[in-house]
C-alpha cells in the first residue's frame, strides 16, 4: 500500500529519528485530504499555478533553474515550493507548495500526483527528519493509510515566491 507513496518523489531510507507526528485532527481546519477531480494533474503545473513561481520543465530541474531568478532557502515559508529530488534516479523529482508552518519541523503542503494518480492532495503534513533539523530529509503523510509515510525523502530546499535578491 505504501509503494504508491513514492510515485512522484525520491526514495531514500534513513535511520534518523522522526519527530512524533500529530494526529490528523490536530491540523487546522480539516485534516489531510485527496480532492475529487476529473483530470490527471502533474506536480509541476500544479505547483506553478499555486505558487506563481514560473519555471518550466521537470520537477528535478526546478532547484537549478531557480538560481538567480528566485530566492532559495533551507527554511519553509508559506507559498514556497518544496523541491524533492530523485526517485529511483536523479531525473525524477517532486514539487509541493507550503500552505502552513506548524512548527520548526512540521509544515503542511498542497501537491498534485503524489500517489501517482493525478490527484490533488491538500493539508498534507511534511516532517523534517534531518539529523541537523535543516529540512534536507523529510517524511510525508500518507493519506490512504492515515499515518506518516515510512520513507525518508531527500529535499533540495524551498524556492520562494518573488525575485531573487
């Protein structure tokens, strides 16, 4: 059941301890959800539309493309695009848009195609599990199982809306 979790994201395993995930009932408004839809969406056009960050190409190219055009950070900000790298090879990636910051190590994101069915997922918890708390490794809530996903994903960082300074 968890195999579908990595459909658009990198697959890396880590022994790093994770912060205890919150109950889905602890999130603002409703908990994480998959929205009903009638068309297949990819993470790139969804992240572009939601964030206003106008980059083209595959998700794995966004971090490099953003250099000099958009500010990049190792810390989340609302409206920023979280860039995850790799997925069985370096030519795969995933993008998600930060919609809330719950703590130093926990955010909510909206994203498309995380489960590889073209769906939109909203209010999805992402937890920083990096040993140094630098958002280089994250775990993502798995909506179908109602729990924090078992895989640890490598993150490039956050592309911030607005021009680079």
